[in-house]
């Protein structure tokens, strides 16, 4: 039985980067990745007895995530995370400080997010591994194209 397809939605949002840029928000099956990571990290925060920061994460900068970059098509634009493409980063903008990244594989009809990584790995907060996701390639690339076009229309240069 084939794995059910996930849906992806992208939107321009907040980032912390130098030079300043807009971020690319990612929603999978209707849930923002930032909200998903906050939900999944909540037990860790409770275990360490500290309140969970409300604004710890921001989106990856658009110049990194959107076309013509292939960051979300299996060619990471950030060397810090090796073969993984960061999708959420610490609000300081440093991937080494805190980020979540995904390994992306593209086939003729699908885009698979096949593995996840937390950076830095020695500070992992998730108690359960994140499973793979599978997207229809046409829908995925249409969303990348749509938001890249929107970004070009609102960004100088």
C-alpha cells in the first residue's frame, strides 16, 4: 500500500538573518513546522523545569529556501547541516545555535523528506524521531514557484 501524500504550503514570514531577509514559513498538512516543533519539544521543556520560549524559532531566509536555490529540492544551501536542509532556525539566525533540518530526496513524481536532524545534535530535544513525509512533486514545486514569484515581487533587487 503506498504511503499517503502530505501537503505543503509555503508563505513569506519572519526570519532573522544577515543581510536582513524575509523568511519562508512551511506548513505540512495544515500545521506550521514551528508549531509542530514547539509541540514536540514541550515534554523536554517540562522535564528540565523551564518555561518554553514563545518565539524561539524563525523561518529560513527566502534567498536560501526559494527558487532558483534548490535548498528545498535536495541541495542544501547551508553547509553547516551537511546533507540536511534547515527548515526552522533559532531566532538569533544561527543554524549552529539551534535548527531543525530535513534530508530531501526528489523522484520523478514525489519529493520525500526522508530523515530529520536537530542541530546541534548533542542538544537534541525531541523524544521521538520525526517520520518521513512524502509530497506530490507537482504540488510541491508549484508551491515553491508561487512563493518565489511572490518574494521577487516584494523584495528589492
